């Protein structure tokens, strides 16, 4: 029978895919002839509410529409079932999950360490690294390391961090303001969302 054929095709791997899907259908999804209740609350393929119908009528409607009867809310009384192409639904859900993973960028935090009395050449080098990281879409943790008497001059570190943030403002912004952490002062810069993730080509 058509309904049984659809059920057997959709059954393979349904538990694993449903658990990865995170959608409204549970890991114990029952479809077609596996739904063993006398009546269900039926939802049409476009989300329209059909109402409470006998399971025999729901299965007949599914077969006539060349669709599956899928239990989407088993805890309801009576259970809620929807008419849908279950195979197509699973395929599209898997595609969306893959697309979501592809678009989900893993947060990478780079780090640059500076001294409060850094010389101009070293500063330019460090600033170049920060600019490159931000241009590639990474966050940057900038650490000012104080030694000895420098710890009594935190304003030096604050001014240096503020200067760096101003110099790379076109590429990123201050996500975490400078704060003292023991002998260090830390600031976090984040790239603007409009930044391209690819580094600029150099001549």
C-alpha cells in the first residue's frame, strides 16, 4: 500500500536525523500506519486546521494527497498530525542544518601583547597584525604588560589601547573596554560585521 511504502522509505535513519534536526518532530516520530490512536487533530499541508478526525480518515486523506501523515505533537490529546511529504521534509531539514553549520563562523580570538613604552616601529608592527586579524574577521585580545614601576602608571596602557583602537577603527571596534587584570591591561577588539573575511591582497 502506498502509505506503508512511504513509511518504510522514510523510516530509515529518521531517529538520528530528527535528533540532529532540532525541529518540532521528536526522535520517536511516528508516521502513517505507525500512528496507532483512534483519532488525531489534523493539520493540512499548508498549516490549515482540519480538526479532529478518525485515524482511518486521516490516513485516507494522506494517501489521496500523495503525502504522509506525520505525528508532530504526540503529547497532545488527541495527538496532532500533519500532512506532508516526510521524505522531502527530512531532506530539506538536513540541507538547512548543513547550511547553518556552513554559515556558522567559529569565533577565533587572536592576541597581541604590547609594552606601555613600546617604540614606534614595534607599535606599527603590532598595529599591522591587529589590522590583519580584524580584516580576516577575527577578534583580537590586546594585552598591555606592565613591569615594575609601570604598574603605577595604568593611564599609559589605557592611552595606548585607546590609540590602537582609534588607528584600526575602520576595521573593528572595542568590544570589551580596557580593564586591569593583575599586571596586565586587556582590551578586546571585534571586526565590523561588514568586513570581508578574506585578507587584502598585497602588492
